[in-house]
């Protein structure tokens, strides 16, 4: 079963939807076609500026990973223990952190 997340901010703006397929371990982003590059945070605006509103699995995974602690971070095991995670897993980290990043004001809301 696909897991869906709304990409939003504290103004409840819908920037798009992130979908995770646990069977294929793949991510997919659909950017809201009503968004323009100048009213969207840079992490998504770069795609809009190129006319891309549907990110492929690789682009989507890169976007997800940019929002998370890197798996090779020094002492990552301490962070995982604090989050009560037995191992590094992008999906589990998204659930624990809501995809909050210091790079922008976006976060994820689970839709399912």
C-alpha cells in the first residue's frame, strides 16, 4: 500500500505530494501544478523552473535524503537511538521527523 504525504508549510500551502512505495522502496513527488518557481521553496522551485512537476524516483529520493540526517553522519547511531530507530531507514526517519529540514520551512503531513 502506498504511503502518501502532503508537502506543506505553516501557511497550509500545498506544494505537492510525496508518495512512498514500501514494496519497491521508492519515492515519487508530484509538485502542485498551481505553484510557480517564485512562490515555492528552492528545493522544489528548481524543478518548476525547468518545467518539471513530476519527479522521477531518483530525483524524489534525492529530495527526501536532503531532508534527513545523512546515513554516514558521524555518530548517526546516537541520533537513531534518540529517535528509537534500530537502523537507518528513510521512511522511518520521515515518519519521526515529518521531513523537517533546516534548509526551508517545508514539512510533511501523512495523508494515510
